[in-house]
């Protein structure tokens, strides 16, 4: 178990990233850069995290694609270094836009199709009503998620009302 606070946080972020199905070492790289608050070169990352040169190269490239880490060149020696994105909402928004928003939209569309099929097939009224509630909830979740991405605020009252059957 890591005993120093910054080391513990690096591991904690790594675990969160792993839970989100990103690579744990991506989280460790970002957390280290974020906590240190200054750009580091690839060798610094290798040494601090015990990673190979190839692993660091792949990890920072992937993090750059997610706009979580950016490459900067230092005027003193011209070496490429990496710095962490420090706007946490920007990072979370990017991930939600890329992953969760597309999933929520796909679920809503699937439920709309299921509702249409159930109606055309003459499914029992109760089943159609349940599908309708699910579709309404998915629409609300989609709208709420998109509103959250624009405003960083979320209102869940509508979801509670739909779940209560209102």
C-alpha cells in the first residue's frame, strides 16, 4: 500500500480510470502530472511510475487523443514534455460525450423501435406501457445528459417522476 499522499492519490486515480475501463496506467500518468503541476518528459514518467519507454509512449499518445494530457516543448532545451489537463469538468465532459452519450442515445433508439414493434405486434397494454415508461426515461436521461454536458448541471426530478409512474 502506498503511504505517501501523492503516491496514494496516483494509485486511487489509476483505480478510477481502470473502473471506467481505461488503462490504470493512463490514470497514473495523468495523476502524476496533475499533482506535480509541471510538465515532465517521458524519462521522468518512466522513472516515477516504473514503466517502460514503449508503455509511456503509448500511454501519453492515448491521453493526448482524449485531450487529458498535452505535449509542450520547453524553451530551455527543446525537449518534449507532457502536462496534465487541469480542468476536471472538461475532462469528464469529454469522456461522457465520447462514451456515455452515444450509449444513452443508442438505448433510446432501441427502446423506440421496441415500442413500435410491440404496438404493431399487438403486445398487451401493460407491456406497452412499461416500454413507454422505459422509453420516456431513456429520453429524459439523454436530454439531461446533453444538458449536463452544456451546463455542468443535472436535474433528476423528472427521472424520479417517470420511475414513480407519473
